[in-house]
């Protein structure tokens, strides 16, 4: 039997790849395999599995596409990806709309969909300064009350999904752009200990799920990324149950950290015994896109996947959406878009091709 090395792929032949239906991590090629838009025989997720990597996507608006659009979206997603992050359905205001009310329907159905299609799920997100329900933010609480509300929220939600998720973004975006702890409901009402409280409550509710701290502009080397590293070092020193760090990775084309900085930053978390996942990758450009921009974007995607592949600490890359049709970018940055691997017609872009070639050892 031919052995496939986990990372330094010894030129995997098409014949070998064609023979692979599942990998050691249990990624099963999904049943929905229309020849569709990717003419290559092997789905991206299967190629990635051979390298010990999960390739994921955030899901929200794409699952509201109906008719042929919906069918094509789901076929593309299930064929190429092996990890699902609910883009919005697990956020506080959606999942906990009143103090005594949890709404799990939407996220339960995403989790069931992922399970049915051999995907892992990253839970997103338990403690964040945004998208908090009004019942929480419109009342004044004592420190003790706010602490109890935080631990209760985390405990209830993590317990609900216990055994079903591979990871949680426990604390999301705790740092301001200058690297200080970001002001917001939890810091203001609980104090700096809210981070530690959240991780301990999550671990108590699920002994196995991986627990991440997640933020943006911490991927390269910068004052903010040093602050994140220092924060994580402190958590590790205090034996807070943290598994790893999520590098959001929302980029502008051509504006990424250097490969070297990204690799150096990844390595220092690896040296702490932690994992890193690329959790929200997208690379936006100014519309309308040009062939040149799309080529730069393709190289940028290849660089991010390449650095992750070469780092033993990095085991997943999640893009923030599947196609340019449902990405959050155009509504938030008018005039910008085309940030993902598939275009608005579900056609794989140069970025997809370059990531595919990388994972195929080309
Ligand atoms: O679903 C409602 C819809 O019913 C309503 O008609 C419409 C009117 O505004 O709003 C819809 O909800 C919007 C939701 O996206 C779904 O489209 C919210 O208003 C909007 O605020 C929300 O934005 C999300 C944003 O986080 C804030 O939660 C984006 O989709 C989502 O991509 C973005 O994701 C964040 C990560 O969680 C954390 N890191 C940064 C990343 C990008 O900002």
C-alpha cells in the first residue's frame, strides 16, 4: 500500500487520489458529487484530508438560496468542504434572544447538515462584544450578576452541543486595534477575568471540544499580534483550558502579512503547545475585479494555505463563505467584494485553482 505523508506531500498521483474515498481523519467523500464546476475528479476536501487539513466555510445566506441556486450552493459546499462554521446562527442575539429562551433550531439544523455530510463544526461564538441580545445590554447588572450570566450562557450552549462540535470560538475579538483589551459589555461588566471565566465554563460543559480564542489582525507580527500572544501565554501559565488561537484572516488583496511573519507567528503558538486555525479567511478586492487582481488573490490564498500546511500547529482553514454571491463583504465594504474561492455563479476562481494545485502537490 502506498503511504501518504501527512504534510510534505510526496507528489500524490492522480491514481492514488482517485482511489481515496476517505482518510484517516474520517473525512468521507460526500454522496453529492455532481461533476459541477470543479472538473477535477477529487474534491478539495479529500485532497486536504490527505495533508491532515480541514477546509471549511462559514454558512448563513447561502443556505437561504432556493431552487437551483440553493441546490448548486449546497452541492458546491458539500463537495469541496469538510468543516462548517455557522456564520451568525450561534451568536448571542440569535441563540439566546430572551433571558430564559434559547433558540437552537437554526444552529441545530446546520450541525445536522454537517454531520450528514461528514463535516466537522466550529462553534462561533460564545462571548463577543457584538450581536448581544437587547435583554442583556439594556439592563444594568452587578459584576456578580454579569459573571453568572456569562457562565450560564456558555454552560447552557456548550452543553446543548456537547459531543457534536469539534471546536468553539469561546472568546471572540478580545483585543482592540492597539492591543489593549477591547471595551465592551463583558469587559465592562465582568472585568478582565471574563476571558478565563468563559474558557473554564466551556471546558466544564464539554470535556473534549477544542477551545479557541479568535481575533483579527493577529495573523502577522504586529503590536496587536504580540498582545494576543502575551494574553495567550498568560492563559496557558494560569492553566486556563485553551486549545488554540483562531486567526480570522480578513484581508485586502495584496495586503497580507508576509509568509515569513505568518509562519513565525504560527510557530510561537505551536511552541506553547497550542493549535492555530485560520477561521474566517477572505481576501477582498475593489470591484469590478480584474484578471490581475484575481491572480494576486490566487497567490495570496496559496500563501495562506501553504503556511498553514507547513506548520504542524495549523490544522484547518475556514473561508468566510463559499461564494462571492453570499459573502458579507459587499454590504460591509461597499465597492469591495469577490473575496472567496467561488464566484457569484459558483464557478471556481483562480484562487480555488491555486489552492487546489497546492494541495495536489503541484
Ligand atoms: O438575518 C437578518 C435579517 O432577517 C434582517 O432582515 C437583516 C436586516 O439587517 O439582518 C439580517 O441579519 C444580519 C446578519 O449578518 C445576516 O445577514 C445582521 O443584520 C448583520 O449584522 C450580520 O452581520 C454579520 C456580522 O458578523 C455581525 O454579526 C455578518 O453576516 C458576519 O459575516 C460577520 O462575521 C464576523 C464574525 O462573526 C467575527 N469576525 C468578523 C466577521 C466579519 O465582520
